[in-house]
């Protein structure tokens, strides 16, 4: 590598790739003044050569990403093409050729991160991925470097802007789920097929990456227990509001000290968050991640979690780091990752909100309380209202004290079997540490 020039090969030219190329042009002088490096876009691999791409020199375009990786003149490879199989092969080839890689591909890292980290370590070059999680928020680097020696026991946050926008609209404007989703799609916050977002899978990939770095273990998206927001109703939102909560889709990774040693849990699900908790104030499409460490205490990282410009900013920051490290003959490392020891999700202990419709007649509460008691579950608070006087149907909203998930599931099964219980239409966890402490 020329000591003063860093030639960049870009794989992919969608929203992020286009924004990155433009950002390099605007910031090149600043980067050179601060680092002595001249950044140069040398090639951009695209799927369609004949597509109009304003602001990008057509002579830089190629439809052969493998040639970009193999080009000996390319110093740093930026992977923003998405997908898993093709991207994995290209990233591995770049690393094997001694070229640092910057990737925004959360799905790739959540499936093949351990393999790619090992390949980067073997090659002695950077694999950097700040833009893969939470867009423009500086989060991966603090976890990987600043907090490397910090025993972290909790990483929890809002890491999907689409679902946060939907839930914000349901909370603040009273919109139903379908209308809020349609608005998110019209504004470009949600894809035409929003399954990955609303189903919690996008958040699952991100928390798998964060947990791997925070805990120093190998975790994939398959290790994440996932529940999306498609079942969230206006009733859930109203209950949250009445009781001082906000409903959020949280991604959560915890470190547990058990009698069998340290174990990890990683999950994504709708959660009731107290209005005075910092995460409750995260609105719209913004992201925030809350980290608790043994010595440092509580930290929160907040900002735009997606979008071309914020993500491109994170890409550029990593590219500068990678180029500087390459010039110095050094590289960043995630360190050795141990095998994860996952806690059985049935053993997790949480408070829950449970909403029921029951017969409106004497003795029903006693029957419900008895069913909870049989499974060691107790009531922390309760609301009761008449849902339909003519049909003699009542609504009961319960918050239970923290209990094992296995016991809660058994309780729900027992409640469904009770003759006066017509339906259970809400089961939402409460942020750990809020109820019963």
C-alpha cells in the first residue's frame, strides 16, 4: 500500500454504497488533513451496469465483484452488497489476499461472524463492521475496544427503526398496527415485505453480533429467541400508557451466573419499558442501546439507526481505521471467541403483563388466582373492566411478579383450560428489574 493513498473497492451501490461514495468525495480533504491518507474510490461493483447512478463516475463501475477483490491495486474492500453466500465468499477472498474489509452486512456476520473473524485474525488484517449494527451509532468499537476489559452483563436496546416507528405511532397517535405499518412503508422506513423487521429477525441478527462482542462468545442469529410485534394491539398500548410504561421491541443479551457456571441468553420481544427509563424516550426510527458493566455501570448509545447517510458515516469511519492500520502494519481484533453456553429460555425470569377475557360472574378471580398459585406465579397488580355487559364478558389485565418462563407458560396453559376464561389476548414481558424488586 502506498503510504499516502488508500484505494477502495466497493461491493454494492445501493442506498448505503451510493451515500458512501459521495461521502468519500466530500470528506477526502478532511481525512487527508487529519491522517495523511488520500482516500480514492477505485472500483464499484454493481449488478446492473446500465442503471443511471448520479454522482458516480461510470468508469468506476463493474459487474464483476470478484475482480474488484482480486485487483492488486485495491487496498481496502467495502462490502455493502447484502446477502450471505456471495458476500461470504468475497469477504473471505479479500481477507485471504491481505485486504482489510469493512462490511455493513449484519445477516452475514450473524451467520458466519466467527469464521470471518478467524479469517481476519489469520490474515492479520481488519474486519470492521460498525455499520452493521445501529447504523451511524458508534457502538461496536466501544464494545470491542473501550469496554474490552469490562465485565458486561447486559446489552439491551432498540435496534430496529421500523418497529420503533410503528410502535411510536401506535402510542402517540392511536394508530392501529396495520395503519402504522402502512405509514412506515410510505415513508420508506419499512420494506414492501416487512417480515424481517416486524418479525424481529433483523433485530435478532444485530443482537447476536453485539452479544458476541460484548461477551466474547460465538453466537449466531439461530441462538436468539425471537418474537416480533405483529400481535401487538391497541389494548396492549393502552395498558402500557395507563400503568406508566411504553411498549418497545427490545433486543436483549444477558450474562447469567448460574450454579453450572456462566451462561448467556439472547432474545428479541415486545417489552413494557417504564416511562422514566432512557429507552422509553427513543421515538420514531431512532435506535438506542443500553449497556451495563460491572465497573462502569450504565451506558447508553443513541442515534439514527439506519439510512444511507448515517450508515455511510460509520462505513467511512471504519475505512479510515482500516487504512491507517494497514499503513502501520497492525489490525484490530475481536479477540478469541469461546463457545457460548446458552441458558435455556424456559429458565429466564421475567415479570409479565397478561390480558384475559373472562366470564363476568362471581368467583372467576378466585379461580384465576388459584391457577396462578398452582404454578408459583403471583399477581403484582390487576385491572378489571366490563368488556361487554350484554354478553357478561369482563377484561382482566394482570402484571405478575418475576417468574420462570416455564412456569408462566404452564400457567397460561392452565388458564386457557379454565371454563370461565374465554381468551388470553396479551402476553408481554416487562423490562427485567422493574417489577418485584
